[in-house]
């Protein structure tokens, strides 16, 4: 899997309802922006959340970290990039939000683990279906 295949980006325009009275994005909404980029990545490997569930696994987020470097404002265009860092035992993604001046305004990470839907047990390694979707093994 090439470095380019490990990334996905989305462009968003901040809606009014995502902001506090000062017109600054409320801090909790940044995780939603991360989710948009992560979903774009998962769509690119044809393993979106519906497909995950159909394959017998759920992938809950078990850890999230954010660092706010600069505020993001109402109606501002931002680019949110998601980069896959780990996949063997868990999914660990790094995120970067850049404003229209191409400055990094937010950084973060999330970690997800596979949970088998039939048993509701956490898997100790990533299921083969993920490795196939990442193009690391054959069907």
C-alpha cells in the first residue's frame, strides 16, 4: 500500500450550526470533521461502516486526541486529511485540518479496534477482511 493510498481528504465549509456565538467552531465538532475524512478513506478502500458490519465486525473508536492550534470560523473552507498509521492490531489514524491559507489549524488521532459482532468480543488482531480491503493479502 503506497503512501498516497494511506490518505484521504475532504473539503468542508463550516456551517453556522457548528459554531458558538462568537462564530468559532465548537470544539466537539472537530471530531465530526475527522469522521468525514475517515469515512472518505474507508470509502476509498471499499470498507465503509455498513460493509464492516456486513463482514461481521464493528470498529468503535476507543481513543481520540485533538490539538487546537488556531480557531476555525463560520463559513470558512477547510481541508481535512486522514492518514492511516496502523492497521495490524487496530486502526490508528492521524488527522490534519488546514484552513484556506493552508495553515494547520487542528491535529489529532483516533484509534479503533475490531469487535466481532457475533460474540461482541474485541479482536486481538485486525480481521483478514480489512487486510484484503487494504490490498495487503488476497481474498
